[in-house]
C-alpha cells in the first residue's frame, strides 16, 4: 500500500472516530460549555493524520492493515 492508499484508508475509517468526537462536542455545547482542549486537540490530530501519513500511522500487522489512531481523551 503506497502513501496515497494509506491516506485514503485512514479517511475511510476515521468517520467513526469523528462520531465519538461529535457526541462529546454536542454534549458540552448543549450545556453551554466549551469543548475541552484535549478533545479539540484529538479532533485536530484526526484531521491531520492524512496530511503527514507515513508507515508509523498505517502498517501491516499480522497480515492486516492497522491504523495507529491518536489517543482518545477520557470522557
């Protein structure tokens, strides 16, 4: 898998990660609270994953492509 294919693979799989972020953001915003900085940073890291894609982010592990996602903050 070349770098373009890896970036596309990440794009195709990160929607579920953004769904989690969206739920957290809605919870805070609906209460008139600011989204915590660690969650904002997490969303930024998810968006930027495809800008600097490399073998450390997507690699072949036991014959399966594995994405190394940013660490999700605790709720």
